[in-house]
C-alpha cells in the first residue's frame, strides 16, 4: 500500500502517476492527482446525483449549466473541484443507493478514459470503483 498522506505536491503533479499506483493508496490524498491545466481533453463534470434505489428519493444532487464552465485561479482551484456533502445517520439505513455522473468531452477524442473513484471512512477504504469508458467521442456528453 502507498500512504497517500505522505505524497508531496510534486508527487501529486507527477504526470507518470499510474492507475495501478492509485489503486494501492491506503487513504485519501490531501490534494488532487493533477492540476486543472492537465485536463488536455476538456473533460468537464456536469452533474452528480445520489439516490435511494428503492424509493427513488434523491439524497444529493449538484449540477451546472452548459455555460457554467469554471475558470478558477490557482488559489481557488481546489474549491472549483470539490463537492462537499454530509449525510445524516439515516443514510446508513438505505439498503441500496445509486449514483449518476454526467460529463462532457471537449473537442479532442479521448482514446481510453479511465476514472478511479475510492470512498474512505475514517481513512479506511469502504468502496472502490474502477471505470473504463474506453473511447470517448469529441464534443459528447
């Protein structure tokens, strides 16, 4: 396992960070694994929703319009990329929750888009997802 807490900003900005290294992290990082400037494919996350599958109740939802593309300065880059949500204890009573993530792709094709999502509770990994989208068409949602 790699201690994500001991990564330096130089480590986080390392363009050779591999998915295999990320999958070995034993906790959340204190920063992002790349800067916004590294987004050379223009991938933008447009909406995210969490819902109870059984009742359909939306537990959390955030979205932005097509024209609301953030242009953060270096000082507020973290704020532009962070979604914070707190769930009440009743959240743990839901048997099945579903999520929906909508993203757009910029003008260049993405040959092999892979997204790794890891959820920690008190620095303990509780769920890990490894999504392979494959080829993404330019200017698509």
